[in-house]
């Protein structure tokens, strides 16, 4: 039985397993380009993970719970996306980064002829890509209870609203896929630490004051 | 129709292609890329992800060997297409149809697979393997002016980038001091000659620590053709280079747009307004500028020293400056501007190592793409 009362911690912990997986795929194929791709993902993790965690903590603080269900119920009337826009934007960025998707696809970059996955063919590639798509879908789905009021909505039942909202978040992420140049961590790291981390901290401060007050 | 036939037909309907260009084969590559887009077949960046290998133009002996190595990396079911330098679209369409039929030919693919199983896995001491010819070039190399790297000579691995040391007797990476004074593994990794969105026939032998280039040696693997490329106008060549740089920069949508405009211009359609608009759109991208500014800076002194001509000389500066310069030149050419001096590929090859040393692998690829030497006009050396 999963400890649902700390669902957000579970989500965060399991998502970090992606770091290990991608790096091991890159390293394990014993080839230079995949190795570089694997290391790119570690650098990417260093850039996105802290802002991502602060965004999650902000939500947990606002709902005063680590349970996804509780968090969704806490948004009765006012969705978190409305009064935590910075946390939501950072969350979306970090979803792109954790699924190394679109502009954050440098670990499997075109310039490395496929980077970490370069040597994978057949079923290996299928499993890897399936895992990557699953990561993207799960992270999109998690945005619904975290920021978008969970199953709340008129007419339709809760599960249907959750599906619709997941679909919309996913559609946004898929749309952005080819529409931006890839972001390299040697340049993005500074922005992540100097802009994103302070921004999420300020957001958390604001939420903290509101919760106390 | 049985389930199996249906599945095979479905799988072979839109195969993924890996396109290899040869020096002098650019004209064929343009035709192939246009035909692939018309069919909705995707071009992929790695032979491992491909079903069809398309070779454009006639490779020289050494380049042909490299292509054989790449062909060995294409997992089955697979098919191979060779098109001549001056090929017409109908011939390309026929060749691609043939490849699709070959992919759906189950007995033939089974036979191919059985043959490969019988040949056994690749081993480093396999004397019949083409790899030895590549890796051997690096043996014991030492560069003047890089005294700190003196202990890294004599590596045994290298060769094609897909085989950085298979299990079984390949030498371990050696170590040398890096720029921060730390001991780090040294890898010898060749970029090219067969790499997507890469100048045809170019091989840059990199000495890497991590993904930072410590040393770069440039070589050219020639084509077997007469080296005359029918670009169909200077604007086509510039748009092709722009598309390549944008693809390396990971901006797939813009790269595709550049290629569509390139093919339209080549077909004689008036695309002046669209190119202008596209140039503005790319110029507005802050993300792109953020990612490419400050890379591969060529100042006026370097232009003099290396005898550069063409875009690199007329638009001194970084990768972003050269990209903007190419757009200016493309628009000028579309407007019927006077003939301008072309790039001298030999001079670009001379300046390249100095730009690559100290760059990261991603930056190195962007720098090469921004210069994009057309090696069809370059006599083979190295």
C-alpha cells in the first residue's frame, strides 16, 4: 500500500529515478555520444530539480498537505494556478526538462545524433521511448491536482474533468515540442539558479504569508 | 490478406531514412530530402534509428568505407539506396519505392538477418573490419603546442563514433590534465564524415575531455564525382546552410521551414517575401540568440590571418552574426544581387581547429554548421 498521505514526496522521489535511467542508458552503451548525452541530463537535473521541488513545496504549503487528494480539495473555489502562477510555470518547465522534451531535449539532442538513445534499436528503443512518454503524461496528469483544481468543473464527473485537463496540459507540451531551439545547460544553468530559484522562493514566501494570515 | 502481411505493409509504409551526403552530392541530397518530405518519410539523425540508408552522390574510397561501417549499424529490417549526383526526382522516387518493397520482403530480410548473425558481433581485433583503417590514423598522435597532452598518444580506440570501445580488448581511455588542472579521461572521437546535418566529407578528429574539445584535426574524405554541384542559385545554398544550423540548434520547426523555402526557391517559385518574413522570425528568437551568441568568434584579424572569404569574412563575429549574414546574402541573391565572392573551403578548414579547441561538443557542432564549408570545391587531403 502506497503511503498516499505523502503522495507529493513519492512523486518527486520516483521522478528523480529518471536521472539514473537516462544516465545509465547513456553510460551503459559504451559509446561517446550517448555518454555525453547522459551527462547532459545530469546537468539538466541540477538546473531544474531545485526550482521544481520549490514549486511542489509551494503547493504543499498552500494546501497544508502532501496528499494529492487533499491538495485538489484545498483548491475549492480558487485554483492554485491563479495565485501561484510562478510555481505553475516553473512546474511546466520542469516537466519539459524531466521528460527531456522539446526545448529541453538536449540529452537526446539532434547534434549528438540522438544522444543517450543513439545506440538503442528495436525493443530497447521502444521501452525507452515508452518510459519517456509515460513520464511526460504522468507529469502532465500531476499538474491537474497540483494546480488545476483536480476534478473540479461543471456538468462532467470528476474523472472526466481530470482527463480533459490532463489532455490540455499535454497538448500544450506537445505543441511546444519543435517550436523552440534546444536549450543548453551551459547557458541555462545561470538562469535556473539566479532567476528561477529566487522566483520560486518569493512565490513560496507569498504563499506562506497568505497561509499564516 | 493475413495479419502478418498487414503488419509488415504497415511497418514498411513510412520507413525512417538516414541520408548520407557526399562531397559533390548536394544536388542529389536536395532532391532526396524533397522527395522524403513529399512522402512524409522522416529523416532521422542516427543510423540505429533508421530503416533506409540513402547515399547521395558517389563516395570516394575512404568515404565508402565509412559508409559501410554505418550500414553495419543499421538494424534489420533495412534497405539501402544509392542515387547518383545528378539524379532526377523520378529516379529517386523509384529508388525509394524499391527500398520500401525491400523492407516488406520478409524472406529477404530474414536472409539478411541470418547472414549478420553468422558473421558474428563486431570485435576490435577483427582484421577484416573497416574500423581499423580509421582508428589507426590516431595512433600515437601528438600535437605541437599542446605539451600538457603529451601522455595521451597511442590510443587504440576511436574509429567510428558508434563504437567507442566495444567489449573485448579495446584500450581504456587515457588521462591527461584538463583546463582546470584536473586529471580527466581523454577520448578520441571523430565527428563525421557520416553525420546528419554535417558538411559532406568532413571529418574532424576531436580529442575530448568530458565534452570539451582539447584538440581538433580536420580532414576531408572526398567524393568520386566531378565535384560540380547544381545548387540552383546562391540563395538555395544559403537557405540549406541556414536549415542545417537551425537543425543542429535543435529548432526543428524553423529548420523545416528553411528547407521548404529552399526547395521552393530551387523550383523557381518567388519566395522573397516569405524568406524576408522567415529571417525576421528567426532574428526575433531570443532563445536562439541566447544559445548561439559568443560561439566561434572570428574577428577581422583572423579573417586576414587565415585568408577567409565569403560569409565568414563579410560578417565577422560569432555564430549568430554569420546566421544573420547568411539571411542577408540569401535575400540579396533572391533580389538578383550581383555575384559575390564564395567561401573558400580550404580557408574555412584552416580556421576551424582554432575555433573548436576549448568549445563544448554542442558548441563545436554549431560552429561547424555556421561555417558549413562546401567540400565539393576542396581537393582531398587527410
